[in-house]
């Protein structure tokens, strides 16, 4: 029987995003279908989040300098969304595929070169990782910016910050302090001392031709009780699916996460109490989700980001054309650590899924007044 080719570049049920483009193709973009009519939307609303994802001049970032200027091609008239699909696009302008041409027959360790070649019969775009590049996360951020504006209309706030890089951990701080300080930090870390240590470590690792990974924490505030559609569309399940789709993400945990395995039930359970007219919990080890449904407490998710796979050190691989072992030093332009640039991407994917669930719950109408 002929094997069926499955395609899955879309996410969501009512707020549906479809990502397209490749790292070294002409452009990357996203179609947002299901966005309600009447939302005030301009390019600047999307650009501010894209600018946070862009490579900067810091030690962590690649030397590839894309302008990432968003174009809204459809779905907006007179400054407001029309209810038709949005098409959001950015052009790839700083493209250099020469380093990849030289090693296209050799699989880069830690990358999708081998699996993509087998799955797509060698027709996959190998330039810069093609569809499997972190470059496609710019499309997630564009969709996330629209979702964020919709969430604003019902008071939901989403933000993320760096809590660890290379084993250096940031101090635990109040949400208000995280929100204020992380945006100003080059690594999106709210702890200035930890950020300075991260920078020093990255300098050392960069000189060695190696890379680092880390952990991002995403937080959503003012979440109403009841978001989530158990059992298979549980809120945490769908959030995890969206976040794990970010290239380089290797783990997702909610609330206490894996630390809960070292607790007793009496320590991990979140006791209920009453505050004003609301039922809340005194702790939040559940991360704001019980039984796949939001509890009204902050949704807290931590995301494990692996070290950048493309490194300058010599590695063992295979040359597919010769079917022999080979050694490889990866050329091209790469981040020493992608954690800081992934922070707005985590925010975007959380926003997309929370917006979709809010629409499913009827909290966001199809026409905004």
C-alpha cells in the first residue's frame, strides 16, 4: 500500500495559524484564519514582538542580520481586521547558502538533516535547515502578536523570561518585577546578576566554538476558570504541543513539574481558599491547570531549550553520497545560545493557544465592538 503523505503546518481549532516559508527561501509568513473582525491592527503591533526575536549585536546571537519588517497582505482594511484570513509576511534578505552547499551531503549532528532527507526523499530544502530552521519561529511570533492583541481585550496577559542558561539560574522574583525587568535585559532575564554571569559564560563558550542551552518560563495572568477541552484537548496538552513545536525545545513542564516527583502529596497539593468573591489556591504547584482545565491561577510553564546544534567544533558524521564516516565543522552563522531569542516565541505560542481556547469558550466574540 502506498504510504500517505501527511502535512501539518497548521495549529488551532477556531484561531487557526498556518506557517509557511524556509530559512533561505524568499520569505517566511503565516496565515491567521478565524481572527475576529473589528480588531485594531497595524504593522507596528506585530513589529515590536518581531524586533525582540531578531538577532542583536550581543554575544549570544548569530551574525545573520535580517530586518524582519512585517507586511500585512490581507485581512485588514481601514486599520481594523475584516474577519477574512490575515496574511503576514517577512522577506528573507540576508541569505548566504554557501556554507550549506559545501556540506549538504553531510548530516549535521543534532539537526533534522538526516530525518528530513529520508522523509522527503531528498527533496527537502537543506539550505540553512530549510523548514526545520529556527527562522520559521518568526512566523509564530507574527501570529502570536495578533493573538496577544485579542487576549488584551479580555484582560489576559502573557509574558516569558529566561530563568537559566548553561546552569546559571536566575533568582525567583515576583511577577511584577519579572515583567518590568526582563524586557530591559539583553537575555530577557529579570535577575541582573545572573544575566551578567550568563554573558560571561557565553563569551567563553563562543571562543571555544561551542553552544549553550537553558530554560524559559512562560506566565499567563488573569486566566478565567474553565479553559480547556479534556481529555485530548486539555489546556496543558495543547499548550505543550504548541510549545514543543518550537525548534530546539526538548521539554515542557507545568507548575512544579518534575519537582513534584520529589514531593509528598501534602506538599504538592494546592489548598483552596477564598479571596474576595473568588476561589483561589494558596500555592500553584499545578501551574494554573487542573484536569486539563484552567483553575484561574496563573498558568506557569517552563520550557527546556537544548544547546544550539550548529557548532564550530569538529564532529563525527556520515557523508551520504559516499556512505562513509566523515568529520564536520559546521559553517554558516549561528547563535551561541538561542534562549534569549526564543523568549518571545514561547510567549507567541502560549498566546496563540490561549486565544484559541478563549474563542472556543465564547470569551472572544467573532465581531469586536
